[in-house]
C-alpha cells in the first residue's frame, strides 16, 4: 500500500492532506522520516505521524441496527436516508456498503463493510450463511406453512426456493422465527403470501452465528470483533 493511502485511511483525512504531512517531514516509517508519498509499505512497518504511531485497519466491519424507513444501500434517491448515511461521517474515506439488504420497512441487523471479498463469500449461493428473522404475521402460523417452508416454497412465479425453517414464538402463532439460507427479493413476504398470510413486521436478528447486540438502539452501530466476524461464517 502507498504511504499516502495508508495515512489517509488511518487518520481519516484526504490523500492530499496526507501528502502535506509527508512533505513536511511529519511522517516516519520504522523511525525514519519518509517524504515519499508513493513509498510502498509491505505490511508490518511502524508508521507514525507527528510522533504518534498509527493503527491501520485494512477493512471495516460494522453491526448496524437498522430502523424502519432507512434504505439498505450505499446511496439513495433525494430525501432518502441510507444505512451508510447513519455511519458514514465516522468513516469518511471508506467505501462502505451493506452486505445483504433489508426492505425499507424492515428493521434489524445490517452488516456494513468495505471488504468486497468477505461480502461475496457470505452472500454467494454456494456459501450463503443463514439469516434469522422475527416476523409478525396477520394470520397464525399453520402446519402447512411449516412443512412447506421445510420442503422449499414454490412462489407464485414458479420459482422454487431452498428449504427454510419457521417456528412459532408466541402462543397465538402470529409471531414466528424464520431462518433462511437464500437471498431472494422480498423473500419472506412472498413465501408467506403463498399461504395467504401477510407480514406486518420483519426484524433481522442474526447473520450466521452472530446475533444483533440487544444494547444497540435503532440506528445504533458498532465495529465487530474478530471473533464476531468469525461467528458469521462459522454457521454456514
């Protein structure tokens, strides 16, 4: 990685601002002043700015508790708030995006990252990690729904989906837990629609083996630990 890029990502400044620091002799690499913005770092060097050692993150991984009305996208139409808007000010030089989406009216766990390879790995049909949801229905859960989900629901357009799990969470059968290993547009709503049931609310609880931190308020977010990142892929 170029030294100016390393500085920009570590300090949250622009590349031009990082070059000014380098030209002024404010940056050292392994204790020696370096005035070459294009100097290549192999990894493992100790880089300091103004005498302060820097810690560099190759990628960012964030857990966000998405509120209703927020769009799961990197950018939206005029007047729309996106999940990236909720955290972008804290990571001004990062190209964050949601790894998987939630409908605008849905809530819960959205994973934000700038690691394209990791996102592809967990979203790929070959490796798709399970996602767990709490769903509120307008019609009680039936045995036909449970067996149909387990076998793989055939949608109205003829598409047959992968098997999924659904179980009741409330005695009246109106609140259920759904676990999917597939990502299809409006999938849960369309699956229940096959049985004449409507979805009143949908909340994503978990991605892989990682559950949404209950202490995060709607719109709240935090970085994942290395162990939490591993928990996402461990469940596939």
